[in-house]
C-alpha cells in the first residue's frame, strides 16, 4: 500500500454492534499514479472463464492469467471473471495479459471507486456497485464490480468470491436461453449490468417491509429501539443512494456516447437498463422520504404518549384538589370551647361520616363532569370511520 493511507470506519449494525470491516482508502499527496493497494482482508483471486459461441459454451477454472490469453482474440465471446483482490502479483499479470492501462488496473484494485465509465484505446471500463441481501435477511452485502469490455471479451473483477448476482447470466449462457449466445461481447456487458441493477430490487423489497413494520411500531409503541432502527434504516438507504445515483449517469454515458465497442442494437437494450436504474433511484428516494417521515411520526407519538400521561396526572390532581381543601380545613383543629363558631362540625355525632360522604360526592361529581367533557378518551388512538 505504497502511497496510500487506510481508514477504518465504525459501521453500526442493526443489532447495535460495531463492525469495522468497511475500509476507505485515500491517496497520500504526491503518490505515484497507478499505485495498487491491496485491502488487508482481501481473498486470493479465483479466475473463471466462460467461452461461448452460437453452437457451444465452455466453462473453465483457470489457474493462471496466462491461460486466458488464447481466448481473447478468438471469434467467440469470452467472459473472464476474477473474484478476489488478494494478490498483487496475480493482478499485475492480469493487467499484462489483458493489456490494461495502469490507471484502469488502479481503479479496479483500489476499491471502493465511484461508479463511472471511462474509455481507452480498445477497451471500455465500467465501475459499478453490486448489492445483494445478506443470508441472515438483515442489511445487505455490497461490493465493487469492475467491467472491462473489449471486442471479443468481457473481464469482470469482483472483491470476493462468495456473493454475486450473475448466476442467471451463467445459466443463460450454459443452456443457450434467449439470444445471448448469438450476440457479441457488448450484449454480455449489458446483461451483466442489467443483473447488477436488478439486484437492487430484492434489497429494496426488504426495506419496504421494514418501513411497514416501523410504521406500525412508531404509532403503537414507540421505543428507543424503534428510533435506532429508523436511524439505521436511513443510513442504509443513503448507502444505496450513493451506489445507484452515479450508475444512472454511467449508463446514460454508454447510451449517449457513440463508442465503437457498443452496437446500436445494444444501446436500445441499455435504455431499458437506464429505466431500471431510474426506477431503483425513485424507490430509494421514496423510502428515504418515508424514513424521514417516520422520524416525525415517532416524535409525534412520543409527544402524544407524554400528553396522555400528563392528562392522567392532571385529572388525578384535579380530583384531589377539593378533597385536600376539605381535609385541610378540618385539620386546623380550632378549639370549639373558645367559640361556638370554631368548627362546630367537630362536635357533631355524624360529623366524620358526613365529611367523608361530602368528599366522596365531590370526587364522583368531578369524575362525572370530566367524563362528560371527554377527558378520559384516548386521544392517541386513531378511530376508523365506518
């Protein structure tokens, strides 16, 4: 990691436990362009190759990058998928075999990069962010996918080998479904991009269900844990927005700019890909607005709950105020022998029961009055109209 500095970012999970797995890198001022930095937790590269034409498809697991060289200039279409960034030597050899510009190799290896499209002599670099739901069903997994398009091959580089959303693409090539085996490398690149963008929809579906649950929670029983879930949801939606927002501009660049590596027919397909990107972005923005409104609803629910508590305490205090007044008067103990006007009720035979009866009657009268006024209704409960 010459000329680079690493910063670990404290990422709080939904369960509230810190996770220090996300790493951000930035260049040291004056560092040499093309310097590669390998993440400390990167896995060794695993290279897979799929070579196909209209008649057949061959899938291989290659040991060295040099084994891919015979397939790069053939008339068939080759898809070389590299999973893992844990060996600088292997990555340098990949750059040599595929003739990658040093800046291309830097963008591929030095993750994370902002999604973008860059043109070189006979290659097209596309950087994208891929997201997939975690197996636990909470949160999501994300990684950078770098796609290098050439005349007869597509090179994809992923951060690790465990997760990707390209299984359906591999099956279509293997079984010859659709027209993918009759198309060129540009169509394969479109198919991979389309799979990456479609991978956002299952993640957004999970967050849509979470928002529905939080809507019920903030109205029925808002707690501090509910507030933490709302805050965590807003942060994850912001991460999704940062991943999909630049992709819209990148795909628009592929459609608008007339690169010779992308045919007019594939540009038409890319329009559909662009529409999916806009749809994902609209869903993310909608969910972010809903999450922000949930915060307002939470504060309103907490305020209503506090008002209900204060209302109960106020009613109880109001009922006991006249009773305390009566009890205070008859607790003054003026001597009745000094004056007949000094609380003559103290000498009555039924004085004590009569005082309790008056106090009880006052309490009943106040309760009846408050009930007629509607003070005992639960204003926080929303009544449905039939």
